[in-house]
C-alpha cells in the first residue's frame, strides 16, 4: 500500500488553511488576518478521518506558515489553542504571550 501524503495550503479567498490528501479536503482551520496577527476562529476535520492526527498536521502546517510570514497568532479556536498548549515550541507565536526580555 502506498502511503497517502497530506498537504496544508493557505486558501486566502476562503480565509482558511486546508489539509488536502489526494485532491480531497480533509479539514480546515478558518482565520481572520490583519497586518500583524492571524486569529484562528474555527477548525473542522472530516468525521471519517477524526482520530488520525489530521487536525494536528493541519495546525502544525498552518502555524509553520504563519511563522514564516512573521505574524503572531490569537487562537480563539479551542482546538488550535489546545494544540499550541501541548506544543510549547509554538508558544512564541501566541499573541498573548509576553515577549522575551533576555539580553546577553
């Protein structure tokens, strides 16, 4: 069996990131974007693939893209928020996190 790969893509005209496998959208993370901030408002995964890690791959892909854009994240969506809490390597993206004041 050939493993199916997923891809996370930004679909700005629909204001959401989508996770796609073999041309089929398996889920999305809806957002609102400003010049400095992206607000994740809702995440939805197709019930047929729930529990397979698709939602986590979607959030990771979306946050990696947001990091590349240099934007902060406000995770209003409980799924995105919970995922970020469980993955502290993404805490620096959270708009509500205090900035670091560490100096050498």
